[in-house]
């Protein structure tokens, strides 16, 4: 619209005058030239959009009158009193004033948008790890409950002996361990599943991965590589102590007849089984004995 509006204006000025076909041909190539120039300017991404628009508007409005002083008299559609340097300056100053006001307004809207975006981000992400928080997970579960849980996998991971680490080294060191673990967990999840998966922090030292369209074996491969990464690169405390961070996990796979909250409960039971029987391992819900009393753990969802 920025390019076409002045062109239509100039076309109107041409057509209301009795001008030869040659002048109309002149308008055609002039308009094509303007569009090409404007297309070049709009792609200069180093300049803010408002500045690119200003340049385009000046070009579109000023080339037609400037052409008047270049072309032979037989191509002129207007009198010399219409296209003058004074009128060109007036249009230029008016355009700059208009875009100065527009720039202030755009900056105001941009600031409001950024503040809103940050508020939404803070409301949906954990402040320490920058992962999606429990509220986001709750909303995610509500969305999934409206669909079939087939091929939806829930994987819950819990850092082993985290309370002992906190008691030994302090909560600040514990927070650093959480960030350390989060970075490696997030990297492994994205490397394996990309945008198919989302990672959440439940709270404390517990995390959840929700992924669709992959197999349980794919998830086990991911957790195995994460465990190997943590084993080969110890966490070093502020006092110089080296700590091998381990985790336990539970994985559950959904099906057509299974509600997503039941999938979550099964993953939680599998996690509890790992914590109770073999820390540092990941248990699949399908491998648990159906009547195991060790997994009768209520889920606080």
C-alpha cells in the first residue's frame, strides 16, 4: 500500500489531463522503477522497518516531480507551477514529520508488546531454569486431555539424593546443580526430538518431558545418553569437590483408550519404582508388574 497509493495518486493526476500516450508510457516505466527501488529498500534488514518505510515513501513521492525537470516538455502532464522545488521540499518535510510521529507510536507499541511478552514468559517459565513451569504443564495436560493419548509419551525424571546435596553444600549450590542438570537435559531432548518435545520443571528436583510421535525406546536412548553425559562430566562445586549427578526416571506411553492423566500416573509410579529399587535407572510403566504394591503411590496432580 505504501508503494501503490502514491502511484495511484500520480496516475490520477496524469489521467485528468489531456496527455499523449507517450506520457502514459512514461508513467508505466516510472512506476515499475519505483516498485523495484522500494523492493530493494524493504530488504535492507539492517535498518528498522520504520526507516525503510520513510525512505520508500520519500522515493515514491519525490521521483514523479523530479522526473518533470528531466524529461522533455512533451512528456509533461502538469504545468511548471505544480511541480516546483518548493513543493518537493514541502512534501519531504511533511513526510519526515509524519514518520517521526509514527516512529514514536511504533516505539510505544513495541515497548508494550515486549512488556506483555516478558510477562507471559515469566508466567509460563520457571525463574531458575527457564524451563516451562508446572502451570504450563497443567495447561498442556488439559490440552492433551481433549485428544487421543496414542503415541504420547510422558517421561518424569528426578535428581537422586538432591536433599543430601542441599544439606551438604547449601541451597545456592543446589540451585547451580539444577541449572547444570537442566542445560544437559534440555540439550539432549532437543537433539533427539526437536520441536516434538517440551520440557517442564515440576518443582524442586523433578522434571517432565512430554513428547509425541516417538517410541519408548527413543526416550530410553535419550535418557541413556543424558546419564552418560552426566557421568563423564562431573559437576564441580564452589569448594572444588566433584559430584556425579544421577537421576531416576519413569516413562509411560499413551494409547487410544487411555486418558493422558492416567499416562502421567503410570509414569509417576514407574519413577517411584526406580527411586525405591534402583536409583540412577529409568523404568518403563509397561515393565512393571500390574499388582506391584511398591507402585501404589498417589499422584498429586
